[in-house]
């Protein structure tokens, strides 16, 4: 069968545009015959006639965040109703002298095999919608999280929770202020060690109640107590004093008092005793004295030894 001449290959259709226009574009319709709905649209230069065609939908050509008048500016427009894949085997750079907007209707992922650096010469804001959360995680709890600033402000309009599994260290080089308008509760299951180098002032406008189940040990050089009333309710109380100075205006009243002593031995140098009428009931009393002198209105005694058996 004789072979005929090969058919010539069709010449590719050149992109729309000419030297008399300020644009060149490539338009692939969504379906055959469609003239205003692009499947893919790629335009170089100024505003094209297909973008201004009657029935052309700007949302099919431009992003949601575009401004009025932006479409007429000279530039590059790339639109597709399918996916957009861009791959660079080397370094990729994107620079804009004006506003840059990245907008997605689904989830946005930013991944890097190495470090990510976000740098701004002005403010950086991270915002979420109402009642939505923001999560910052360093290695899912295994990494280190650092914050640094000349002024740090945290405002919690609801509850605030802080969970710490290990030691906490706080270092203040200046004053510290805390105001609590409600109830405060603190529970420490371990030991506590506190050092106050300066003066400490504590003011309680209401009742102060404390309980110690084992012992309270207080060491001080001087102690001053000022008040109207003090009540000690103890079963045993011991005081060891080198000297005592007491001023009191006190009245004691007892309905029944019993005293029992098996053996008491005392040595007194000089004692001044002033007594009021009293009644003493004893069993057997043996008193040995060396000298006794009586003065009207009182008694002065010099006693070397007293031995009582009651």
C-alpha cells in the first residue's frame, strides 16, 4: 500500500493579544463554548476584554480579598476552578511591595523540615474567631517554650488554669503586687521555707483562725503584743523567764479550790507578803522558822526553811 505524504502538524494557537493591546492572556473554558467562565485563566499585562465581558463573574477570576480597581491594574492574574500546584526544586522567593493576603476557605498548613522564622518591623497579631482556641505546643510538651518582652500583659476574661509537673522558679528584681477580690485557697502538701529580710506587716480586718497539730516554735529577740483581750485555753503551760514585770488590775473568783501537797521545801531570803482575810484548811502542818517580825498592816518574815505536810 503506497504511503502518502504525512499531514502537516497543526500550528499552535498563539495567545490572545497583539502589539496593539497591553495584555496577553490564556483562556481555557470550563466547558466547550463557554466564553465567560474560565477553567483556567492566565493573564499578563493590563485588564483584558474577557474579564469585562457581560456575564463574567469577578469571583471566578480574582481572590475574595481583592479591592475595587485592583483588577484593572497591570500585573499577572492566574485563576483556575481546579487545583493549583507549584513546585520549585530550588529556592523560592515571593515579594510584594504592597499588601499580601493569603486566604483559604479550609485548613491552612505551613510545614517546614527546619526552622520557621516570622519577623515583622511592626505588630504581629494572632487572632481566632469568637469562642475558638489558640494552641501553642512545644514538642507536645517535650520542648521548651520561651516568651520575652519589656511588658507582658495577660487578660483572662474567664477561668485561668496552670498545670506544672516540675519545679517552678520566679525571680523578681522589683516590687510585686497582688489583689484578690474574692476567696483565696492554698494547699501545700510538702514543707515550706520562707525568709523575710525586710519589715513584714500583716493586717486582718476580720477573724484569724489557725491550727497547728504538732508544734509551733517561735524564736525572736523581742516580742510586743497590744490588744484588749487575750484568752489562752491550754491543758499544760510552761514558761521559763529570767525576769518578769507585770502591771495588772485583775479580779479572780473561785467557787471551789482544792490544794494538795505531799512535801514542799523552800528557801527564801526576804519576802514581803500582803494578804487579805482568807480561810485555809490543812491537815498537819509543821513549820520551822528562825525569826519572824510583825508590823501593823503587814508582815515581814525571814524564813530559812518551811516544811509542810498536808
